[in-house]
């Protein structure tokens, strides 16, 4: 590690191979806490390069618990977090809408790190039991078109870095890697990011990794299509900016998509959306995100994808999927 730290503190960067090796060594607990803290601090001081990001990702995937669900022709829908907006669980509800529309969804998620309710928090509150048993997860994917991979059950190597991350108390490179290390390796991804520069980085890395992706970022800082402002789209490296009006929906106020100050309130909004009891703003935000996810995995136009999302959510298919999964 001393050689790596000398290289990095002198302004150098890592090749993809060097980045992968150092992350593998970190996962095997080959470094002292002070060395690891120094390493992580480097990436608080400067942006990670595409090659570094790619190498780190490959190492974490290699060390993750392997899970074969019978297909990789599926999509993950996830946000990076870190936007400080505390919305309700838009991307997680969207997973049920996309699954209800007939597409396979392999959702990778965790407890919240910067908001009240992460995907694991809300699903656990609603009765979902986490598992890393491939047979059960495969059965869920076959019967409900959706399964959920609770990150801590699949990334044992990260246990060795947890104490240092807690002591630092800052968002590190591991927070950035979380959304792109789904151990089932689905071929498609809708990813929400908190900053446009992060969108460019993720898009370049996912393009390099061969993942078909759409990355979204609302220009007022949300890591999803919030309909509160225009939003950036990075579709397999191509960038465009879209207004809420172009999606067929009116703009919404930030307070209309607030997730509440408890997990219970977030869970109530979650079920309200699926049961058709939510506000128009809450419903429309879910439909917009679901439409872009369907567009990503299906290759259909936005208009066709939105219609499929509406049929799923408003026609009760998403709720039926939820009931199948939760049992």
C-alpha cells in the first residue's frame, strides 16, 4: 500500500489493473486502518478516473457472493443517494411497476446512508425477508418478475472496511460503487445520480463495462426524475436534457415527493402509490421513472414505455407483483 499511496499522493492515478488489485487486497484485509483511511481520503480530494472506477467495480464483483438467477436479461433500478432530498422510495416502487409490465427486475439495495428510508428499510418494513439463497431468489424472479438482493448479504469483503468508513463518517468511493456492483450482473440499468459530473463518470464506466444504461439527474439536484425541474439523461454515453413537460407530466413541487421523517411514513407512501391512493405528483414521478426504465430494457419509445408503465401501475399489475413478492 505504501507504494500505491506514494503514487497517488504525488498526483498519480491507477490503471484499471492496479485499481482492481488494490481493491482485492483491501477486501482481503491486507492493509492497516490508517493506510485504508489514507487511501480513501485520496478520492475525497479528487475525482476517481474511469479506469480506477472500472477496476474497483470489477474487484468488488469478483469478491461478491456469486448468484445465478438463470438470466442476466434484467434491469436494476437504483439511485446513488447523497442528494439530501429525502424523497419517498421512487426507484423501489418503480421496480414493481416495471416488473408488473412484464420485465425482469433484479434490484440491489441497502439500508439508507443519507436519507430516512433506503430500499432495504422500506421493503423490510413491508414484510420482505432478505435472503442470499439462489433457489428462493430465482423463484421470486420467475414468479414475480422481481427479486431483491440486500447488499450486506452479498458483499462479505466490505466487512473489513466498515470500521474505517464509520470512523471517517464521510461518503467514500464505496458509496459510489454500491449502485454498480449488483452481484447478479443484470445487463440493463436505470441509475439516478446526485450530480451531472457523476452522471458522466458512471456512463463512461458502464459503457466500458458493456452495461446498457440510462442515467438520470434532475438539474436541481435529485438523483432521479423528480419532475421538479429539467433533468439530464445519459443513455449509453449520449447526453440530452429533458423538461418535465416533454414527459407528458406537469412540474411538481419538492414537498409533493417528500418521503416523510420516518420509515413508517415512507412505507405508507409506497403502498399508497401501488394501491392507487397516492397524490397525482407521487404517481406521476413513479410513472416517469418507470417509463425510462422500461425504455432502457425494452428499446421501445418513451411513449410506448409510458403506456406500459401506466397499464402496470394503474391497472393493478404492480400491486399484484408486490403481493406475490411479499407473500
